[in-house]
């Protein structure tokens, strides 16, 4: 099955800047996929459109066969998103952030607590469960965002530069975790400008530059051309 299908995506911001000039690619279910490109290429714009945070100018986005414009609620159920910026309530406690998020998805309270506990353990945040999120380190905040994105058990997880500014040790443990959940069947798409990160994790890649797709291939094939 196809997890994500993007067709001829265009984005012109209101200042006239053309961030995307007709991008198309697909990601198969179960894949670990990287969207690569230099700063300013259009990666965050693409992710923003998929997550309905940015309005597209034209084109189509389908998630597990559902058009995001026609079936936004269905698409939302399938999708977990880890943005680049921390956007949670700084004064809410770590565990409560996860329980609140589960509530948004209609997950019963008891189940929400069980899931929150599971991900707090999984992501090394259990000791911090009672702390306000503003007191967490940068790496912990990022792991909390991953936990929050997974709480409704999405089939597709999208991460925007998940390890930017994270030290190498933590980066490796985040890679291990992402690989583990990919092996459990979650399709993962991440953006990165570290080729090494894509090389470690991803089977397939798309490279964008100046709002255009310049490569869409397997990681193995890309490495042969370098
Ligand atoms: P849209 O075209 O989707 O309505 P806008 O062009 O109105 O989006 O921009 C949304 C926000 O992003 C605005 O608050 C704007 O100030 C801000 N913004 C403008 N230029 C940039 C930029 N180069 N990078 C990031 N954000 C920007
Ligand atoms: P990347 O994630 O690959 O670094 P972005 O998608 O953030 O690239 O940005 C693509 C281009 O669009 C850049 O030139 C950026 O400055 C511009 N841009 C991003 N957001 C806005 C905005 N809100 N308004 C105007 N231009 C923007």
C-alpha cells in the first residue's frame, strides 16, 4: 500500500516566494524515507503542507489513499507529526502533555494513562513525568514531542529535522528508537540535511533543492553515485 502520495505540489508564499515548484513523490507503507536537501530547499514547507499547517497553492496530498482535503479527519488519525519547534504548554507536566494529547483523539482516560506510561518509559522520560515541560533539556523535549506524536498510534510518523542540535549519543539512541518502531510497522518520513542520518536509517530518499525534486531513489542507489 502507499502511505503518502504527493502530486505536483506547489507553494507560493504570500510575499511571492515560490517555495515549491511542482513536487511529486510517493512513500510506500513500512518505508523509512528521508526528505533531504539544503536549508531553504522546501522541506519544512512540504512537511507543513502534509500536516495541514501550511496551505498549499496547488497539488494533491494523499495519505493511505485518502485525500487530505476531502478526508481531513481520517488523515489526522493516521498521521503523527514531530515539528522542529517545541510547541507544547511549557507549564504542563510531561505526563499530562501526553494524556491531554490522547484526549484530543478520544482515547479513554485509563488507556491514555497506560499509553503515556509506555512512551515515558520507552523514551527515557519516566523520571521526568512530574516535571513541567519547560524544565526538560532540549533532547528530552524532543523525545517528548516524539512520544506525543505516537500517542494515538499513527501508521505514519513524520519528523522535521528530529536530531538537529542533539548530541551524538542521544542522536544514536533516537535512531535506535525510530528503527525499532519502524520495524514494528510504522512508516517513517524524516527531513534532514545530514546525509549520515539518512544513510543510517533510510531505505528511500527524495532530494529537493530550490523547490524542485532532484532525486528520488533508494539510499543504496544514491550511495553508489556519490
Ligand atoms: P501563507 O502564504 O501560507 O498564508 P504567509 O506568507 O502569510 O503564509 O507566512 C506565514 C508566516 O511566516 C508569516 O507570519 C510570515 O511573517 C512568516 N515568514 C515570512 N517569511 C518567512 C521565511 N522566509 N521563513 C519563515 N517564516 C517566514
Ligand atoms: P527547508 O525546510 O528545506 O529549510 P523551507 O520549506 O523552510 O525550507 O523554506 C523554503 C523557502 O521558502 C525558503 O526560501 C524560505 O525562506 C521560504 N519560506 C519559508 N516560509 C516562508 C513564509 N512563511 N513566507 C515566505 N517565505 C517562506
